C-alpha cells in the first residue's frame, strides 16, 4: 500500500523563489450558507503562506497542521512524533514533488480536527525543517467532507458532504472535478485556449506546471521570460525549475491573469498519469487571492468566491461564461 501518494508540494522558507502575490486588503466576508451544519475552526498562516488549523493527536495538543488538499495522507513532524512517543508503523513508499522513496511512519490512535475524529492513522514522519509545521492535514483527515477555506475571516469551515442539491451564493463559481488518489483534479480549465488538468494543492506555496503545458504555450509564443528557481519538497529533495508567468487562464467561470508558475516535470504529474497532458498544480499563491474556496471531496466539486470588485486578487469572473455557476466534465 502506498502512503502519502502525493504529499504536499511544500516549498521551505529557504527555497529560492519569485515573490508570492500578496492578497488584497482584508474586507468583511459574506456569511456562508448552511452555517447550522458547519463547524468553524480558526486558522493561522505559516511561513510558507499555507493555511494551518489546530489538530489534537491522541488527545494532546493543539498542534498546527497545514491544510493540504494535495496530500492523500496526513503526515507528522519528527519532533512531534518523538515528543508524543508515537509507535512506529510499517515503512512506506512516499511520493513527493521530487520523487519517491521509503519513509518511516508513526501510528496515531486518534486524530482530532474540531469535532471530527479519525482513528488508526498511519502517518509519514517528516523532518521538521522540510515540513515547517507540526504536521500536514491530508485528504484522509478530510474525506467525504466539504472544507471551506475563508481567507478573509481567517477561518475554515467543515460541512458534511451532502449529496442533495445545494444552493450557491450569488457570484460563486462551481467547478466539477474528478478524483484520483483522493485529490480533486479540475477538468474544466484552459490556459490561452489549451485544455489543462488542474490539481488543487493547498499545501503548495506556489503553482507548478508540467513540460507538456510549457511546450504547448512555447509553440504559440506564450511562454514568456523565465528565471531559475530551486524548490525544496517535504522529503528535502531539491527540484530545479524555472519561474515564469502564465498567460490568461480560465477555470470554470473564472478568469485568472498574472499567475506566477514554476516550470518543472514534478513527480506528481507522473503519479497522476499526466506527463503527456498539459497539467498544473494550483497552489496557495492563487487560492489565497479568493475570498473563499470550498473543496467538496464527497461530491467532487470546488466552489470559488472571488473577492469584491475593486479588491480582487489574480482571479475574477469570466464575463464570457454564463452566471452564476459553471461546471466542467468528469465525474
């Protein structure tokens, strides 16, 4: 059994990188729907601009874990594993940004996020200097839930993933996805007219594009200038890349402009079978420019709420798309 099939594409604070776009000034957010069903958790931001929540491990804590929709397994920092004297689990194969390899694991009897509790978690153990926080909260801790990340209020809401038809707030863009290794891949997206598979990865500090996408854009003269960059993954592997800027991008009914991207044939693209298809990992550099992003693992949908007019980040509504919600293919 593979553990941590695609762990976070987290870049350490010491990695050389282009400046991360800063989100607009904070404004009041519109209340979310179905608040009576939601559990609201306060969030923080770590040095890599990732959203973190407090997690209890075997009844002890709380400890800050980065919310990582790009990881199919929850992971723990070595110092926390030793402090809590977590029993060793079986050695596992971990796939991360820079490749794959054997890694030690620890057994967590009870992992608690708010009122939700997951039992018998086998968590990869990662070096503190590469993980940056006490742990990564992966898809196994969020399965069959709808997770709403509110970047204005600094909160994360956890809803039951309902199969009934839900109302959408005015202005919300709904994009369907397909699911592989627990992660969601958005399929209704293109960059300068080129269809692209988009892997949602809240554990990545910046967005990453593969060579197939880069070649498509280069043939159209849309690659632009680049500069060398070194990314450090959660296993400590250095990944050489080149930093550039994407031309206009569309995700469902959203239009994205000026998104920085690291070009490299990262290992997750091989894991997802996307080395020959244009693909990218969509990181926190874009996600944080929204007011809210809701990830519905059970129903395979992602909802984006752009910021108010005049306070936008990189994304805005694509006025050529029919409001209020646009859905793509793939179930």
